[in-house]
C-alpha cells in the first residue's frame, strides 16, 4: 500500500496498526509505503517514509507494539520513558501508555509488529503460571535485537512472514507453531525475569538465527508438527532459514533422501497410525486427506509399497480392534 500525503498515510497505516497523528518535517516530497502480513494475533509490517515525520498515538489499549529501525534512527517515547530506535535497539510499547515517535530527518524504514493484547497476555500467564489480573505486562521498552534473545525474536518473525507470503500460514497447526514461536521469543526478549512454568528457572534462549538447531532439524520438526498441511520445499527452506538447495543437501547428508520424500514418509507413518486406531465412521479416503494426501489412489499405492499391505486392510484391523 502506498500514499502520497500525510493524511493518506495515516489512513493506510491506521487500518493496519493504530490510529495516529502524523506531521511531516518538510513541506513537499512526502511519500509512504507499507507492506504487511498478519498471522493470527500478530501483524508485521515494513513502513517506509520518504521524508522526516513525527508520529503520535494515544494508548493502544488492545495491542502491544514493537518498532525496529531497519535504517535510520528514530527518537521515541512510551509514557515517561524515552529511547532511540536503531538497527540494534527496538522499542516495545505497552497498551496502557501513549506513544510518540519524534521521527527522523531523512527517509527511513521501520519494522513494526503489532500483537493483540488478550492472546499475548493469556500466553504469558500460561508460560509463567502467574495471573496478571488484567494488568498490562511489564515489558522492557528496549529490546536488543543483537542479543541471543533478540536474534531469536527476529528469526521467529522471519519464519512467520515467510509462511504468510507463501500463502499457507492459515493451516491451524502451522499457524499455532508460528504464533507460539513469536510469543515465546518476545517473552524471553522483553519480559524481565522470563521464568517458565515448567522449570521455575530463568530460561536461556538458544543461540543464533537457527536458535541452535540445524536447518535439517527445523524442517523435520515442522514436518512432524504440520504433516497434513500444504508444506512445500520453499516453505520448509524458508522456515529453516536456508535456500531450497541447501535444505536438499542437508537431507542428503542426514538421511540420504530429499525433503519432500521424507515428508511423504512422515505422512505415510501418520496415516498408518490413524488407520490403526480408526473408528467405524472413518474411511481410507478421509484418513488419507487428514494425513496430507490429496489423491487416494496414489496414497494406497505408496502405502502398500511401504508397509506391504493395503490401507483398507490396516483400517479393517483397526476397526476390529476397536470393537
């Protein structure tokens, strides 16, 4: 989306993020562009202003926000706190404080992330085991994007945007994985204490863009979690943070097969488990579709080749055992 006047820019950005006032610092030459992706309660956008501006908003109320300068330096405030947004330091805004961006003197691009308040607060309550009672989360305003926590946060956003742009982030399992990944990373990066309910100890995020996991392990993890969803080689590679060719080489090194052949094996194993515990109302076609196979005939042939029996035979035994 693009705009040529400050009023148009306010209207465009306000639809995606928050209502605000915008004042250009020069009298002419104003331009604005916005690209955005939304997955569940998270919206990620890149906003480019072709001239210096100042921005003010009231309390967000229904959302938290993180702004990060991809180029340029932005002076900003949240309530009484003041910070600079740079390529290293992002600013985290709470929903219960007015915010301002004093802006920049030259063209700049800002990465903006909006997270709806209720889903984030419910997630943090579950993660920490501490009910908030309706109070806003005490997130730190400064987020170091070069720290291990900050790099994990940026990587979680990259994976979310890659899935959104591939058009497959609407699958319920994959969407849940992507959103939980982002909410966990933000909690670790911006919530003081960061104590997880499972251990009661401060959680240290894993290092690096791949969060300490190889491209192979990231892709395999996604295959097992979302086998039935429309996974493709470009998506798997984007999720793992490598090129398609690099992911293919990683699978050849680890399991001597291609990523898509490995995925079909995962789906066949999933279908076999479902067939073994099927009920009287289940059919081979239904189970094949739930396991990610679009063509029942091809599924049956591959299943027979892999397991030495037809899926209908496995289904029959499963129904007999259930009865």
